[in-house]
C-alpha cells in the first residue's frame, strides 16, 4: 500500500505549482477544491516523511548498538515509534469518500410519536447546532415546518466550515454517520401519568453540492408553488411563495417555504435538490462497487434505529458501534465528538479490513 505514496508526492508537487498560479485563484470554487486536496496530500506525505526519518534513525541506532548500549535502547524506542508512524500512514492512505471534504445539508424529520417526536426533532437540531458552533462552523436554517408545541415536523439546515478543514475534519466527514433513525425514550410533556414513551425522529445527511458537482437540465424539473403553512409572517402565509421542485427522471423532490419570496424559496429548494441528487449518485456508485453505505436509512421506523437516547437513565447508545455512555445531557448540549469518533473508528476499521483482504 505504501508504494502509492510516490504517485501522491508527484500529485502534491503539481498541485503546489497550480496553487502558485494567479489564474487558479480567479476561480474560487477551483481554488477551494485544489486547496482541500493539497491539505489532504500534505498530511499523508508528512506522515510518509516521518516514517522515512524514523527508518533512517533506526538503521543508524542498530549499527551503533554493538558499541554503545544507549543506542540499543534508542533502537527499541524507535521500533515502537515506527509502529505508530506506520499505522498513522496506513490510516491516511485508506480511500475515503470524495464528499468527505464537503459541507453538509442536514434534515431532521419527526416520525412515530406525533408531537413528542417533533419536540425530539427540535432537540436533535439543537444538539447539532451546539456541536457545530463548538467547532466554529456556521449553521444556516434553510427550511422549517414547526409543530404546534414548538418542535419540528421537518427542518433543514446547512452546516458550513470556515476556511479549509484538515482531512477528516469537514462537516460531511464527521456528520455523515448521523444519517438514520434516532430513538428517544422519555416522559413526554403531553403525558399526565408520568409514563416513559418511545418515539423516533429521522436524520438525513447530504454533502452540499455545488453547481459544478451536479448537472441539472431545467427541462427535467417540475416546479409547483403553493401557500406556506405553519407559523410565519403575513407575507409568508398569504401568498403562494412556497416552492416544490420535482426532478422528474429520478422522482427526487425538494421543497422550501421558509423564505418570504418565491424566488428565494426556489433557490433554497434547488440547493437541497442538488445535494440529494449528488447523494443519490454516490449511493448508486457505491452499490455498483459493492460498498453500499449501510449507516443511513430512509424511513423513520423505530425498528431501524441507529441510536437510542434514554432520558431516565441519562444514557446514549449507538447500536452500530456499541458505544454507550451516561452523559446524555452533555451530548444533547453539543458534546457529540466521542459518539462520532466511535463511528469514524468503526468505519476506518472496516475499510482497513477490506484493504487487507
């Protein structure tokens, strides 16, 4: 696997030359994409050079070990350092999803449980918002359909990183494992007998697509306008400003009613549609390659849960990785990283195992 580094070194040098050209930065999207790839390659090549340096030092220490016991001890230490450096390089060389350096379109939808599920959807949105803010990311509300008690029947946000994140640190690389059904066990505010109920909310995570990522033929779109529903200002609820866009060839639908004007809602709906089309194309490619993603489901069914939030026990459990902790209150306040780390490690282990076969 390490032979691949030579090709990466050549690509790194080519990228460095392109990034030094003024015309590259005339295209902001191109410059961003090249910078992201350059950062990823820099980490890999840095790890490769560290390993080479350790090998050189180890060779020298072994040569002198017969003359001085101190060099023998140093050689033992270097052997341990080499194992760590080799594992780091091996992990960096594991193929990752192309979308891992992208921002995110994240949707939370209520499911079984009525108002309680909608309230839980609001709790999940708050958790993701707090987590994003802790990382210095920006959260932008795209569309929301509120429930009577202040929860969400559905809500869509964009999560954006600032600058160029390190490899594996972009919003999609971390939040993609959140896609699926989240189950909650607690006493609902509507429960008068104090009984614990179980309900569910669904989370969908898409890499945010730029126009260059997805080509959409306007002739393939059916656009419907309708009157917005739910809480809102005068102009929101009294005009046909809400927009629903259907991509006819795939049947994929995106809608938005949060903005005041039809034009703004159309732009936001197109943004969601591009993300969904990109995700669909990636899933198709994964399936054809025999590596369909299994972490994200499309239905809000309690039987297809990925995680359980148990309020009486203050416990959170991830059913894919076996992660469990009793600090649910902190997790819901944004301390989500340990949970995400368990998913990242499980995914990496599976990819490493596939490389070894």
